[in-house]
């Protein structure tokens, strides 16, 4: 146990060989705290010249900013002013709360470890026996229960539409699964509505901010992004107000009000809440035209570093008697094993409960995931600020982009290479291979590790897709690219050198073009999920962007660059078949994923329709 905690601490402090070391020392917060909106997205790609200006700048996300939605989904449903349950508000079943909280800890909290999990479990048990009240803890338990009701273990046999058994499994079980899924959504919505009735009474406390944050997470699980942003931004506002009161507000920013005014647990939760709120709002700005986060102006040095890991001995929670024993030289381990009369919290029952919660949350893997998420968010924001502040046409002058792109590529690769073995289990190539089920000795919790390793690979692909997008644009639109597009790597380098590029730059350009195509193909496989999670809406947006980039490559006459050619996207080409035949291949898999989710989200139906329209437009240009 000590070795595990030491490795977590080293990952934060830099004593472990870490990719953080590759970040330039001169990095300023302005490079990652704020980003321009909506520059990397599928909507932006649709405005590229290759698509002949057929689509307006918000062709896909405009439905979110239209008062009347084409579908009566949950975001525009019966009452426009309040949240309601379709079949009427269901009476809460308090006896189920502990089980739902366990589901929440396993399947939701692992990605955003911002709560005191011990306290959450205790509060859920109290509420299950004593009933709900109108306080903040009842609100948070209800939100966790709502998420625990709809969050399922990560099962790759059905999650990926590329799984050979996925379609047959879903087709055979669809009526029963649909009925169960609708019942789960209604029950979760009932818990959420009850929580919403308590949100209005919350003050600007850390617990209040946590409640609004998980309300936003729930709305992302149920594919209501704009409403979700409303709650995330409220969580950030409450957190900022809380920080202003918990810390002294001076001319140089926030300072701690006193050395002993907080427990270390509280400090850790503050840091985690800062990063989770900040990341959530930034994710929205990548996709939607929304304001900057309130937290971008929160100038506190501790908040802009990596958050602290959980204390191994939980010394911050020891009572005064225990601390006196510690001061006298007694070890924390011996203190924890004393009778409850000496250390009130450390009874054998509490320790057993603590160990169970730690196992449920897969704490070590969860923490590595969280730190890597933060690091990749910072790198991703710097990539966006470096490459996406100008119009895409600026990318045609490709030479100035290469050196800085190589630096970013090195940073992302370093993070990937230095992950612990537990987080490297997910491997992707043209056929997705999931981690071995026997990764954990007894198999327990392996689905949590699978999901975390998948999620990190997902995030790495997203950041890389932003890095490679300028080079995809160059391949599609540059006259130089069309002149040197065919041939092997050596032929490309020779032709590029003849066009005026140095050999080193030509080699780097070839690497980025090839890597960009491979990255977008992997995205189509990895992110076309039928697994409900916090980022499923972002996954569908990412697959749309990747699909449009690859279609633009085909439309520009460069399909020879794509491994397997256009047949990988459309399915095998049949000479003499009608042009408007159904789309198969990877694009067909993406459309099937849109079909799966579009009943809950009108904008995803719009994505599917536009993708089919573009694919049908590009398909006749393929060579026989």
C-alpha cells in the first residue's frame, strides 16, 4: 500500500519520470487557461473550401440554439421551464441508495474524483435509514443515485459498434433492453428532479459547488449539453465565491486565510473541483460558442498546479488525542489501529468500509487517469491556442508549423509512454483489442480499469487529432500536396524537397500526414460507442469531425493516402452498383452509433443526416 501511495505522490511532485518535464518552463497560464471557441470541430471542417461553402458555420450545433427543436427530446420536452419526469415523479426508494452510490463510485466518480467518498457512503446509509432531508448532502446523494442508476459497467462486447457480436446482440435483446433503459432513465430522472428541488437552497460552499457539478455530469450522461453547461458554470461560480471567502483576496490573487483553517482533505477537494469544473467548461468551449470560465481569472498558484493525491494515513482527519500521540512519536499506522476511544474514526468497521470504497473507486488507477487528463487538457489548450487562432488558410504555409508541432507531438507521446502499466492496457490499431480480462488477479473491478484505459486512449486521440488537423487541411487544399501526394515515404520526401522543403521538414510533414490519417481512422473505431458515459456527446462530435476530414481527403483525390483506401470508409466498391447505395464500412458504423443515440438528442440526428449527405456527395467521386 505504501508503495502505491508513493507512486501516486511521485507522479504529482515530479520525482517519478513524468511527461510533465517536457513542458517548457516558460509556459504561461494564458496558454492553457483560455481558448478560442469552436475552431477544431466538425462544424468548422464543414466550412472548409473542399465542401464548397454548402454549410453555415453552425450547421450541426445550431439546433441547440433554436427555440423549437425538430425532435421532442428531453431537452425541449413537455415543460420548457422546469425538469419533469415523463411518467410523473416517482417516489424515492431510500433503501436502494447505498447500492446506487456504489454504482456511482465504480462507474462515475473514477473519472472525476472530487468527493469525500467515505462521507458520501456514510450519508447515503444515514439517508437510507432516516429518510431524505432538504440539506446539501441529501441533494448530492440524490444526484449520485441518479448517475448510479444509469451508469453501467464498461462492457466492450456491446459498447463498440465495431464489435462483431454487437449488432446481433443488440438486435436480439433490443425490446427488453429498450424497456429497461427507459425505466432506468425515468427512475434516474426522478432522483435528479428531487435533487433539483434542493439546488436552489445551496450556498456558495464546496459541497454546493459539488452538487451543481454532478448535476452537470448527469445532464451530459443524458445528452443535454447546453443545460449541462448551465450547471457546470454555476458550479464554477459557486467555487469561485467559496474560494474568495475561504482565502484572502489580495492584490496578487488569493492567499490562504490561515495555516490551520482547513484540513488537507478539503484542500485536495478544492484543487480537484477547480480542475474538474475548469476542464468541463473548456470542453464545451471546444465545441460550442460559450463564454470563458469564471475560473480563468482565479489567480491562486495551488489551483493551477496538479491536485494533491489522497493522504495515505488520512492524518487530516485524526482527532486531537490522536494528533497528540503522533506528536509524541507514535506512528500513524499504530494510531489508526487503536481503539475507537482513542481515535474516533478509525474503528475496524470504518477501516473496512474505507478499504471497500478504495476498491470500488480503483483509486490508484483513477488518480493516474485524472492527472493525465489534466496534463492533456493543458497541452490540448496550448495546441488550440497555437494553431487555431488564425483562419485555416494560414495552414497552407506549412513550414512554420512543423517545429512546434514536433514539440507538441513529443509531449503527448511522453505522457502516453510514461503511463503506469495499468493504464496502458488499451491498444488500438486497425482492429480494436481490449485489455485482457484477467488483468486483476480476481477479475474484480477490471471493467473500471478497462474504461479508464479506454478513456485515456480516447483523450490522446482527441488531442492528436487537433495537432494533426492543420496537416490534414494542407493535404486536402494545397497544390503542392496534390503534386507530391502519391508514392512511398522516400518518394514523398524527395518530391517535397524538390518543392523547397528541407529534408528534415519533409520527413516531419510526411509523419504528420500519415499520423493524422491513422488517428482519424482510429477515432471512427474507438469513439463510436453504445456505452453511456459523461463524454458520449463529445465522442459523437469527435467521430463526425474525423469522418468529415477523411471524406474531404477522398473528395480532394487523395484517397490513396488512406490505408485501405476509400473502401475502408464506404465498404467494398462494387463496379456498376448505383451511386446512392447504403453506406457501409466505417462510416456505416458511425451512422449506426448516431441512430442508437439520436432518439435522445436531436442534434445527433442532424449529425447523422449531414454525414450521410456528405458521404453521398463524395461517393461518386471515387475511382472505379
